[in-house]
């Protein structure tokens, strides 16, 4: 009786334990000696196309679409986290090699062609990866949802981002013609024809995006861009004050404190004022201290601390 127990139970258990011991023993050297693979190898190609299985998912298309949507959000987030030691330019995400983002969004909208949130996210992120695919994705959203004026807003935004103000104006105008559309669409159609590249136009676009979107990544992008516009306006104002001081005194100011009175008299757009922190330092829109480049006699950002989405 003991022999069958040893043969059928104890011996297999000992073999399994020994196998695990060997695996543990050799896994360390293998990890240390294996070649480092390019980042592209961490992305597994998608095994199916959402549009092709629509109607065959036993009514679970919406759930599958949500899964691909969440995976798309996590995909970009994970890419950025892996690059935490490097600068990530939000205007150009190609160094992250996010080759699966478009297929993930395609699957989400292929399973649910009325997934407005996915189209909205694509309009914000895809232009920083592939502008042509961004336009194609937004157009597909309009084809699937011709009565949704916000999709025209997103396509107009992409055209504005690539500098095609004529197509942007046309797209905003088309969206404005849809019943129930926001008056913002007509405003943008006119602005694109007269001041498409102005900061005022950019501010209107990002404010509207912030006010209407319920998608957190879109809201974060809009907030960052609005603060970036504040920085541009403050930079121009501070540099003018510094240049005027140098013209009067034949030298650059030693500190911002030396031109504090002049800065207080500056009228920033929309009644905004310069900010100072508890240490009475002049700070940028993200509360990081401004720095004075005395050689160039210009203001510059504290690149170690600012959260502005600018090239560092």
C-alpha cells in the first residue's frame, strides 16, 4: 500500500519541487544574460478587429468596446511611466512608439461606432502621433454619428492643430449647422478665417474642451494647454519689462525684485496678475519659480520643477 502512495503522490511532488528549484536557480543568470529587446517587442499585436466581430459577440460589444477603451488609456499611460526619466513632449509622442493606440481605438469604435468618448480622446492624442490617422479617425466618427456636432468640433480641432485653418473653418461651420450645436462652433468658424493661429483662438478651444469633456485625459490636456498659454503671455510681458529696464539703466536687472514695481503695472490679458509664492518669488502658472537669465536678460522656466507641457 505504501509503495503506490510513494509512486503516485510523493514521487511526482518531489519531481515538481525539484523542477521549481532548478527554474529558480537558472532564472537569475538567464535574466542577466538575455539581450535587451527593442521597446516595440513589448507591444503584442491585436489578434482581432473589432468591426469584424460586431454582431457575433453575443450582445457584449459594448463591454468589449469599454475594455479596448480602458486598454488604450492605460497603454499611453504605461508608455509615459516607462519614460519617467526622459522628457515627454505632448506635441510629439512618436518617441514613445505607441503603435497600438490607433488599433486599440479602432477596435473600441469598431465594436461600438457611437463611442463618442473614444473619438474625443483620439482627436486629442492621435495628432501627436500620426496626423493623417487622427483626421481619418475623426472623419469615421462623423460618418458613424452624423448628427453629433461635437465630432465636428474634434475634427475642426485637429485641422487647427495641423494649421489648416481653411478646413478647420469649414468643419466648424458644418457642425454649427447641426440642430442643438453650441454657439461656440459659429464663433470658431469665424475665428479660423480671421485669427486661426492666435492665442485667443487657442484659449477658446481649450476652454470649451475643458468645459464640455467628461474624459479625464482630455481635461488634463486642456488644463495644461491653458496654463501654457498663460506662460506665453507672462513671458512676453516679463521680457518687455526686462528690456525696458535694460534700456533705461544700461544693464539687466539683478533680480525680478528690482522690476517688481514695473511688473505690478503690467496689464495681463483678461485681468490676470502675476503670482508670487510664500517666499515672494515670481512663479509660473504651475507655481514653479521663474528664473532670470541675466546673460540674455529674459525670463526662463525652472525646468526641474515646472509642470508646463513645454520642451525641456
